[in-house]
């Protein structure tokens, strides 16, 4: 099991992607910030509040790159449950401190049996979990604000696309792993009860990540399929993953104006 986890390690490229993104955005972008963010006080302590600010670069990225949602509001607050949600009437995305704590705990658990894991890998996994959860809610916001049919499926697709766009090829599945912490028993209370069963969603995320970059994520796909117990089914499905990913990419290319080539240029310039 620890071997699988080893293979599932976060790629670490998230930091590079975000750094490049910050460069591409330039310092002037903050002056044009439209997504209003409010961090409320929390009963969960300063560490959780500090960790929640991991959302700041993610929010700025979304604001800049997904014009359709650039005027929503974001509130980070105590909810007495592990949750995130989007309220279409108020155009407000709520991200709960309980979810921040949950993702931080899961990121640690993901590496619990791996010796000598550098802190930054746990941090990257946490970040990907946060990105996945936030990107999922952005997907809901995008659906409503674009007059599209809202669904859990398209919300997951938006999360996958956004993670891919910051060049985290393994990010979607890793983020999903952190989110679902799939070692927990199936009969435990579901996080978001309107969502399809965790294993199916996780299989989707692994498949789409694989479709986006088969070479980088083949091990991850195998590890996920071993973990969720659907190895044969995943092998059959793997053939369709590229096609499924291309559909997501078509959807995402319309929603997101930031082009990956610009990120790559910014990365080159940063070297
Ligand atoms: Zn949802």
C-alpha cells in the first residue's frame, strides 16, 4: 500500500505552475480584483485560518482566467460541517473551514505510511485538494452564470480542467484522493450527499487525468484502480479516457481564456 502511495505522490509541479501563473498575471492584476473574498473568524484555530489562505492564489487564478465567474463572492467560514457550496441567488461561493481542516488531515494521511516524505509534498497534496474542491464549486458557478445545465459531473470536469491548466497533470486525481481520503469506510457519512459515489467520481478523475497525459499518470491510474477495486473495469475504460478528456478540454477551452502556451512562456521567462 505504501508503494502505491509512493507512486501517487503529488508531482510537486503545482508550485512551479502557480509561480508561473503569478508572473503571467503580473502585479497589476490585484488592482482589478473582482472576486470579493471574506475570511471570517473561525473556532478551529489560527492554523486552519492560515491554511485557508492557500485559496488566495487559486481565487486570483480563477478570477483572471474564468471571466464568467469573475464577479462572484467568496466567503470562508465555519459551517459546522465539511462542505463547500455555491449559492446561485447570492452568486456566492462558500468554503468551510471544516473542509480546509479535513483536506489538511487527508493530505497527511495520504502519506502516513511513506517514510521521509518532505513537508512540501504534503503541502502540494493539500493544495491540490483545495484546488480540486474550489474548482468544483467554480464549475457550479460557471454552469449557473453561463445558463448551462448544472451538474456534479460538469463541476468535476471544470475542476479537472483548471488543475490541468496550471500544469498539474496528476493534479485532478491527486486532488480527488485528498478530497475523498478513500481509506475511510464506505458506510461513513457522505461528504456531499448530492454527489455521485466517491469511487465512481475518483475513477472519473483518474481517467480524465490519464486522458490528458497518459505517460505522466499511468501509474496513478493503476494505483487508483487498485485502491478502488476496479482494476479490470479501469483497464477497459482506459481506452476511452483520451476521448473523454478531449470533450472536457473543448468545454474548458471555451470557459477559460488563459492559454496553456502563455503559462509555458511565463515559465520559460522565469528561468
Ligand atoms: Zn457539487
